[in-house]
C-alpha cells in the first residue's frame, strides 16, 4: 500500500477558557493515503474544526506533528486546500474572480487564470454564472464557488469542514453527488469533516469516529462499497449496515454530548436563580 | 436588503411620485418664503436679497474667471487635505483595528480628540506652515484624519474572520492580504470615513480661509460680506453648497457600486 500523503501524529490542542485550559483534541493520530476519501465524524463540539484548522496550518497545537508527504508542516501548506464551514466567498468579487483568487495570488496572467477558473466553475456546475456576484447566488451555489476556488489551487489534499452543513437536505445530497463525481474524476485525496452519517458513508473509503470531549479517535470504519458511487447507493443493504455500524459508535458520544449540554444548561440555570 | 434598495430606488425614479413631489414642494416653499421676506422690508437692506439679484450674482460669479481660480485653490486644498489626512487615517485605522494592543493604548485619545473643533489649532498651523494654503491643508488634514481613522479601525474589526482565514490558507503574502482582502472587505467603512472626512476637511479648510488668508472661496465669502456684497456672498454659498452635495453623492456612488451586490 502507498505511503500516506498526510500523517496526523499524536496531536494535542488545548484552549484557555475561563474555567482553565481544556483539551479540545487529545492525542489524535491517523493518516490519509493518496487518492483516499476519509471522513471525520463526531458530535458537535468534539474538536472536528480544531483538527481541520491544525491540519490547515491555521491553528498551532501544543503537541504532535502534522506532515504532508513526509514533510512536517509549519503553517498553511501549499499542498493543502481548505473549504470552510462558514460562508467564505468574497462578496466584492464575481464568481470567476473568486475562483481565480488563488491563481491571482500566484501571479498567473489574467487570461490564463480566467481560463482555468472557468474550467473549475464548470466542474462544480456553475457555468454561465461567471460574472455574477455571490450576493446574487443561493447558499448552495456560493458553497460551490468556495469549492471551485479551492480546487483551482489544485491542492494535493482537499480539506473540507462541513461544507454543506448550512444547506437544505436536497441541495446537500446533490452537492454530495457533485463532490463524489469530482473526487472520482480528479482522484482527489479528500478529508471531509462532517456530522452527517449518511454523507460520510456515501462518500468515504474510511470513516474516523471521534469521541466527545476530549476529542480522541474512537474507531476507524472501513467502507467497502463499490465505486463509482452516487447518492443512489443510499438504498442498498450494505449501505444501511454501515450506517448502523457508525451510528452505534457515534450514539454513545452524541448522547454524552447531549448530557453534557443539559448539565451545563442546568448548571447555569442554577447559578442564575 | 439589496432587493428593497433597488425597489425604492426605482420608485424614486418615477417623475411624479409622492417623494419627488414632497421634495419639490419644500424647495418651492423655501424660495417663496425667501422672496416674500425679501420684499417685506422687515430686514435691513440686502440682508435677504431678492431671488433675482441672487440669480444675477450667481450668473456673474460663474462667468468670471477669478471665481474659478479661488474655487481651484480651495478644491486643491481640500483634495490635499483628504489625501494626506485620509491616507494617514487609513494607515492609523488599519494599525489600530489590527492590533488590540495599539487600540487599547490609543483609541480613546482618538475618540476624545475626534469631535474637538480643529480650528483651535489654526494659530499653531499658521506658525508652522504660514498664512498660505499650506496651513489650510494642514488644518483640513488634521480634521479628516480622525473620522477616517476611527471608521477604518471599526471596519477592520468587523471584517468577516473567515475571509482572513481563506487568505491565509491560500498563503497570501501580507501585502496581498491588505490589498486583496482587508481593503476591499472594508470598502464601506472606508468610503464612509472618507465621506465624513470630506465634510470636516471642507469645514476646516473654509473656516481657516475665512480667518486668515488671501485666496480661496472662504476668503472671498468673508470678503463679500465685509464689503456688503450680500447677493454675491449668497451666490458663493449656493455654489459651494451644490458642489459639496455633488461631491458627497459622488463619494457615496463610488462606495455604493458594490453595495447593491450584497
Ligand atoms: N478559540 C477557542 N477558545 C476556546 N475554546 C474553543 C475555541 N475553539 C474551540 N473551542 C472548544 O473546543 C471544542 C471543539 O471545538 P470545535 O469547533 O473543534 O468543534 P466541532 O467538532 O467542529 O463542532 P461543530 O460540529 O459544532 O462545528 C469545543 O468544546 C469548543 O468549545
Ligand atoms: Mg466545526
């Protein structure tokens, strides 16, 4: 088997809060192989975005190493492209200028970068919208612009943090198809952060389930479903089996998260009265 | 939000809608009251000149070369003041907005100094820069520094943090971050600051001209006043007023270009 392209080795991140330092991510170790689609799943607040930011080089960690193709990273790495959880298009740029942004940073001449931007705009299904502003598009279309922009930088590893979380179910499913299709077409190594089990099973080669506070690796589930896949796979028996398997792992953590939240709510209510 | 803006703008474009009619009505009412007062004879001669004599004075003014020279002087002073004061204000605003440390140290000073009338520094400016246009530019620049700096500092803090993370993730260099992310993300507060800055630079410069100078519109206005050429004084005030509105609208239009698009 090929050497891993991304190695996350024993990462620890803690945040200083009013109640002292809390470990958000606690000794997390995993790797991603070239061309692989790996999903990281876990309940809200378990440290998924924290892992995402550490791999993206936007957040410093107190322990451990992240390396890309054997080289330890120190800040944002050129082989890693990020798609953020939040709305992140530049509202003052047209779609084409948004997508061409990373190419512009690299000093590519206008004609060439527009050509390449158009290619990726077509890939996410937005051909014809090149000269619109993000404000004129729907939320799902804006997320596709963000995806095209990151793809335009041609990263070896595509990192996505719940890119469809804010979208409605139908849009999410269709966008999921789009991502699958692109990933299969480009053989794009992808790390997707999500809290949606169906999405994770539908797309991934492996799913990493995280524990709730502190965020640790609970289990890694291999998904042996045939490729190419699309959202149709959702109705197969094997699919249902995997969903049940991941859910049984996730359920414990999610309910711990819920209890924690309830306890917290009671605690603060008690203080207030 | 953008959609309603477009709708109201469109509605206002219809020639005889209620809003336009109200606007015309208030202008007409002002003119009628003015003319009535002028003819009433209640005021000392020429304090309220007739509309006709003012119109004649405006015409005389606009067909006269010297007026344009003075207008040019004042415009150049204000332009230089905006460039210097606004430029320094922009830099100061970026520094203050970008560093919590600097903003804690200095921003309160700006808040207190901002609304202070800068004309009190005019004697100092005369000592440093002389009685010529330089002292007016200095006063105008001092005036417009504050609103631009405060507006930009606030704008800097309001930038959507994720856009900065996008820039960093694409490994933008510091200069690229400023030019391609910070400045465009702050276009509205910057334009707003420049608008406020233009207003106070105009006030500062004109006020300084009326105090001590030998050219510029402020000087001509005070000159007309002291030689009892009241229609001419009003004529200059009107032209100045119209120009100030036009410039403000222009600045607003420049900043508003992207505003419709979210
Ligand atoms: N800047 C910060 N300061 C203090 N605590 C933080 C900070 N960022 C995150 N945390 C804490 O770290 C934990 C993990 O946060 P993180 O954003 O990584 O969760 P997540 O798994 O991405 O959640 P979600 O699914 O809701 O996006 C949370 O408990 C959060 O409160
Ligand atoms: Mg998150």
